[in-house]
């Protein structure tokens, strides 16, 4: 499971904290929010809403923080 996030944002911190709390293994892919990397073509291919966080697990993609936590649970 890859989590595309910038820990500076509240929703990203929520996802990262929740995943760590329940012990779900993940790899963090840093998306620099202040540089606008979430608006670049590489990221919008994952999340067309251009918001962080997003999760990629194989071919499955989610981009809402609560949905990511529910999926992990």
C-alpha cells in the first residue's frame, strides 16, 4: 500500500496516524503540498481531484482520508 501524502496537512496526518495506530504497513510517497506537486500530471493521474492524501494498493486507488482509513481497517 502506497500513501501519497504530505504530513503537513491535517487529513494526511490523520491517515498516517490511523494507519500506524492499527499497524497497517504502508510506504509513504511524499507529495510536496507547498510546491503544488498534487496538481502535477503524475499525481492527478492517481487523484484527478488534485488533493492529498491518496492511496494506491495494487490497482485499487482511493483519495479520501476517511475512505483510506476504512479500507485499511
